[in-house]
């Protein structure tokens, strides 16, 4: 349940820039997985107590990122990648 609640906001956060860009009409998912990885690295490095939900609350945080990566790869548009 927790992972499902986290995957939608992560997907929205990662893909919201594509809505604002608007310059290109085609969806190119190629740069998005790398951006997602950078976001995960930044969160784990800079966010205080990022490991606490995993170690103390036993919340799986990699699943939302994996779901988001999959949605990006299979999406035909920014909106399609968000809705999965």
C-alpha cells in the first residue's frame, strides 16, 4: 500500500517538466530514467533520515522508483507515463 502511494507522486514529479517544456510534440523517454536515478541518489544522499522508513518502518522505497521507471519506458507520452 505504501509503495503505491509513493509511486504516483514520484512519477508526477519526474514527468512534470515534460508538460512545461511543450516544445516537442513527441515523447522521448530516454533521458528520464537517468533523471530518476539522479533523484534517488540525491534523496538518499541529501535527505535526512532517508533510510529510516526502510530500516524502522520496513517501507519498500525502491518499488515506487521501479514502477516509475517502467511507466516511463512504456509510456507513449508524458501523460501516458504518469498514468501507467
